[in-house]
C-alpha cells in the first residue's frame, strides 16, 4: 500500500482533471452549412437566428475609441465587428483581438430589433438604417453613433450606440416617437448570434466553456451548451426581472445587461423580460426580449440596454452587473477556485506582477495546508525508515504472501504506522489542486502578463520549456524522498511516471507550470526536513 501512495495521488488528480475536460465539459459541434434566410414572424422567431452564416451586408460605419474598433452595419444596425485594442490575437499578439466578426470563417455579432403586432413595419435586424456619417473617432469622454430607420407607419425610430472612454460597455438606445393614431406596445429583442466553433488558440489541455449563459438574481448563473441547443434542450430561467444574457468563451465575453450594477432594470415586471437560447441553421442565439411600456399617440420613449463586450477581467466585470464574475467559469470547482482567484488578485495588488503573485499564492496555500502535508510526509518518512525491514521480511517469507502480509501488518501496528497516513491528507487537497488549476486557467489577467526574463505572457506555454523541465526534475527528485516500493516493477513506474506526467506541462500556460514548480520545490524542502527529523528521532530512540 505504501508504494502506491504517490501513484494514487497523481492518478486521481490527473484523472479528475483531464477526465472532466474529456468527458464532461461540453464539446464544440462542427459548424454546419446553413441556408441564406429564414422566415421570421412573431416574438419567438425574432429571437431566432434570422440569417445564414453569411449575413446580409450594407454600409459599414466604423468607430474607434481608446479600447475598441467597431463596425456597425446599416443592415439592422448590427454590431458586426469589434476588435479589442488592448488585447492581442491568439496567434499574433501584434494584431488586436477580434471578438465580433462576420466573415466566411466565423460569425459572431450583436443584433437588436423591434416588433409589435399592431405595426409590422417596426425596424428589425433586417431593416436598412441610415447613418449621419461613415466613420467616428472618440475625442472626448463619450461618443454617440446614431442610425435612423425608415418611417414605420408614422412611428420614427432611431438606434443610438454610446461608447464611453475607458469602458467596454456600449449603450444601445432606442428612441421611439409614436406619430401614429394608435397606441404602440413594442417588444425589443437583444441577441448575440454566433456559430459553434471554438475560439482561436484554444489548446487540447486548456479546453474551457464556450457558449451561451444567463444570470438572474433568482436562478443565478446557468449555461446551456451548443450541443444542448441543437437538441432543443437546456434548463435555464425563461422569465426574469433582472440579470443578463451572454456568450462566454475563454477569457472574453459579451452580454446584454437588463439591470446594470449602477442602474435600474428595464423589466417592468416578472413577465416583461424573457430569455431565449436557441440554435437554428447552425447559428446559436442568446437573446433577451423586453416588453416596452405602451407609447400613446404623439408620445415618445427612450430605452437603453447596455452591451458589454470585452475581457473577463475581475476588476472590470464585477462592476458591470450582479453575477458577472461567474462568467470566468471555474466550473464545478467554483467554490475552491473563486476564493483562490480572489486571493491572487489581492496579492497582485501588493506586488503588481502576476508571476510573483502566483508564487506568493503558492506560498500561502502551502502554509495553510502545512499541517496536512506535514502529517503525510511524517507517515512517508516512517514508511521509508521501515523499508530495510520490509526487504528483510520479503526475503524471509519468500513466496508466502499471506505470512508476509501478516508480518507487515504486525510491524505497522507495533510501530504505530498507518499505511494510508500519507495518502489521505493528499486526497483532501485534490479539490484545491484542481481549483487552482481552474483559477489560473480562466484568468484573462494572465494573458499577455509578463513575469521575468522571456516570460512575457503567462497564459502561453514557456517558449524555452525551462519551467516544464524544472517540473520534470523536481517530480523525479521527489521520488527519492518517498518510501521505495517493494515491487521492482512499481519502483520503475515510480521513476517513469513523473517524467511522463510532466510531459503534459510542456503544453500548459507558463503561469500554471510556475505554480506547480514552486509547489514542488516547497514540498521537497518540507519533506526533506521532516525526513531528517524522523531520522534523528529514530537514532535517538536506538541510542536510548
């Protein structure tokens, strides 16, 4: 049993970590061929994808701020392209990261529209708007882009985008003037439309959730995978009085906000706002439908619903709306990953460097678990001290396995050694081990974050493989501090397994590997110290 402790710990840790990724995380469905158009009628179909992968194009209105470059299409007034100037592409960090795009390779856009049974001429995402000018560039704190829809039976509608300096929130406001003879009760739909392909740069061992999500104060954070949407499945809040609907991917997200953190909800009651997550013709829609107040003849109404589109940085999204921090998606290990990430942010505030913050986090976690790991290492040290006696007993009993096992158990009992004493404390730490993995993996804060020397991006693998090599060396050296297995085959496995396991870390982000290397070094130092203490204690006992 003693020779299998490390094997059990490693196998369970790796099995849970990568088994979850392989078999339980939602997989991306391949992008399908789609038709060019769909019949759209009524509120429900308004929230369905109304176009094919090649959406209808009109004139492009270009917008540049301090944080983004955007393109708004006059067809529907859609936000068809959005580049984040402070974040580089996965393959070329010198090019700004494109969150929204509409091309032959990828479809991901933000759309809105208005519908009303009494006035089918209200502008939808198919209506051709007109703009005041073809391009805008921010010079002050705010920038407004106004698009005007054709007259809809006496109803005049303008769609106004408001960009704010230093913010990834984009205000989307409808100004409606009812010049008709009858009251108007419009419903607006706000949706994010995208295909099912994985984000660029996502690696085999860094698979994270990509897909729609909703949040309400009542039901909290809920996700529905693309696969479930294709099957018409998914359990999520259908009606709400607050919250947001989003498309989430690794590091970045977009979301329509029904109730900003610093404002009121656009929902009049629990029936006036609805969420609809659907897939039609290979395109996925995450939509919110909002029933506006009735507009009397001769009256006007203005309604603003913010669109957040940017990085999942905690300091940013936590100030947008309630529950936005859940979009970082730590999975089922949120209860462990969330406080660890919070601590990482606080440590970064002290040292202003994410690499050193990771090292401080490792030291902190190690200190918290010191009693458990010390108990485990003491048990291992005692087992190691008994190794020579085990070898003699093995020779003494030869092939009589029954007598050998009985003698071993008697020795453990007389020496007050628990064969599982080194394993159980390790097993208790597995959830934290995995929680740290997700906390670091999901942190966009590490993307393009430098540490020292050539480590200019802790979210990328080490370009010279120094950290993975150190990982392999430290894991190999640790085997000499553990009790030697009685079985020669197990002894070989104990030497080979660390090298095979550490090979995975050549593909891991450098920030993750940094944590494990520092953790290994600290573990070796602690185990060596405890081994020396046990040796001194045994010598003292023999001398007395």
